[in-house]
C-alpha cells in the first residue's frame, strides 16, 4: 500500500466531492490520485481542484497502481458493476447509500469484497454524527429505560430529478431519501426489521403524475422489529422549507431526540419577528462533520485491517427493507422483508 492511501473518486457530483475534499485536504494519510466521471467536464474540473488524474472509464482508473481504494458515488444502478470491478482489482470500497438497486446485487458486492480481502463500507453517515451518537450512548446507558419505539424522518427541500420518477431505476424516496432512516432505526433498536406497512403519495411532483403514476414524493412506513420494538420512517422530497433530519426514541422511562432542522443552535428573539433560527438548507451543511468522521473511519479501517463500523450487510438490510416497503405501498398490505443469506 502507498504511504498515503490513494483514493479514486468515481462520480464527481455534490456528495462525491464532499468525500474527495475530505480525503484530499482534511485527512492526513490520504490523497486523491484519480477522479472518474462519465462527463468529461466534471471529471476534469474535479481533478484540477484535487490535484488528481482524471478518467471517464472507471476500469482505466482501477488499473492505476496509485489507487488503493475507491469512493463510489454514482447513480445507484451503477454501484454493483463498479464495486465488483474494484473488488477484483483488490481496491478497498467506500460506497454511498443505497448500496445497490436490489438485494441480489448487494449480496454480490459483499461476497466479492470478502473473497478479495477488501473492505466494503456503506455511507450511512448518521452513525458518525455527534448528536445521533450521543443519542445511542444515552440509550445504552439505560437513562430512558427499555426502547419502545424509534421514529426517524428525512425531508429534503429539492424536488426529485427526472430519473428518480422511475421506481425501477431509483426505488423511490424510500431508497434515495430514507435509506438513512431505515439504518438509524436498525442501529438504535439493535434489531432487524420483521414487518413493514407503508403508505405513500405524490403531492408535489405534478410532472410525474402522468408519466409515472406509481411515483411518490412522500412516504410513511411503520415497522415492527424482530425484537418487538416499534419503528417509524417518514420521507418527503420537495418540502422547500429546508433540510430536516431527526430521530425520536421513546423508552419506558423517557425519550431522547437527535438531529433537527436548525443549522445552528443560535436563536433570535425580537418583538417584531418573534422567534427565528437558521434553517439548514442542505444535508451538505447539516452533516458536514459526520461525513468527515465516516471518511476518517474508512481510512482507519483500511490502515488497520479491521471491519468497518457500517458494513455491506447494513447496506443490504436497508435495501431489503426498501423493497419490502415498496411492495407494501403497491399492495396496501403488511410485508415481511425477504432476507438474503450471506
């Protein structure tokens, strides 16, 4: 392995550049040696900023001896092919959520990583957020008694991109938005999902109603965990008022909340304006520190040869729950996730 871990960014969009800038400028012991994006202008611009080489074909990037690991931030349907190629090339893998478009693809990725002795970490950054981690510490301390219910929500301000209207390509907001919430519920209950019942509707995306009548921009999903704890997931796109991500944990002796809508804790009180605060406009600011911590954790796992805190199996279980939720929306019934063996 190189003295500084050589990172190849595959997918130079907003999320990709957050990771790349962390590795290039904020984490000692790593450097971005290559950037790959199917759009030449994106690849070139990112490479210029990061001081890296650029490619439009990820296979060419994987052939480079100065690449030790890849950060995959492509559209979800491409995750599997990139990850399999990276594993066969003996490159460690950080893959943004959702891990893949379906559970069988997730299984292939997990097995390929294990077979080739490389790390596979999934980008559930809320496990690295200080507030969410503190909530878990409080739960484990017993301060709220036994956990009864975990409710997690994500509401995003932006409207979906057109390709997301096709549920076959995106798996809908349950995947694109609520993968984090599903993982949060699993993480804080310490249990797998036993059953789901979901309802959804399209309230803001007028242009999708004719071409994709099954598309939804808002979803509610109730969960019963295998340990009999209860869970709830809510997601919405195009809410406009800000980026809103929070969790509420109810116990037998109390409750704990984490996350929220405020970008800072600063509040303004005036006679004219009442109470005002700074609303988070994007996940890029609300979870900036969490992204840095998860990238640092990936670097440490590769260096120390230890399993990641967020594994490929965590990504797989979230995808299985997404698939069950979408079946529940389509049928109106309670659905048991189909769990794949590893």
